[in-house]
C-alpha cells in the first residue's frame, strides 16, 4: 500500500513536470523563430532586377513591422552589384556604368529607395572589399552607412551558416 502511494505521488510529480514542459515548449519554439534574418545577394547589374529586389525588401519590412516581428535584413553587394552603392561610373573597370544607359537614368530614384530602407527600416548594407579594392575606390565613395566585409561571397556563406535565409533577386 505504501509503495502504491509513493508511485502515485511520483507519477503526479512527473505528470506536472511533463505538462509544464509541454506548455512551455511551444512558447520557447515561437521565440526562437520570431525574428527574421535575411541576406540578399546583390551581384548582378540589371537595374530592373535591382528595382524589383528593393520592392520585395520593402514589402518584407512592411509585413514584418505590421506583424511586430523583429528582423535583420542585409544586402551584400559584390561584383557587378557594386554599381548600386556608389555614384561613381566605375570607368575603366569591368563594372563600368554607361552614363547614357538605363541605370544612369534611374540611379537617383534607386538610391533614394535604398536609403529609405536603410534610414527608415534599419536595412544594413555590406560591401565586398575584394570588389571595392579591384575598382580602386575609397570607402567614402560609397553610400553611407555601409560596412566593408572581406569577401561578399564568403559573407553570404557565413550568414547562411548562422541561419540567415540567403535571397536572390530574379529578373521579372
């Protein structure tokens, strides 16, 4: 009889502990996935593709802010994408901007949209230092604030390893 009472008490304690753990588990899981970490790979030169990407990012931040979800969105500029974070035409480089081309006409508008994401929504800009060094521009030639990373492609891999979703803009 005494063993029976002890067993029942142990079963009750275990049941209460299990119930508490089950009730806490969904909350802890929800907390782990509340924030969104997104890294956008900007290594292309198409201004319409870039414009579409900026629109997608704007939609993301509006949705996250509307749902009170914390986020960390980074744009990693490398290779051809360097043209989107400077007003320099990159003359004589593989990334040269045609002063009469489509991008030159849209540059002011695209810069304004990018800086709105940075200033109003805390979107972060990261620049591949390998690409920057290849074109020979100082950091002050780029839109601010921008953070220099050693290698854009390595940064994207590292961010992915840290749990960031790596996004790519596609042509419409």
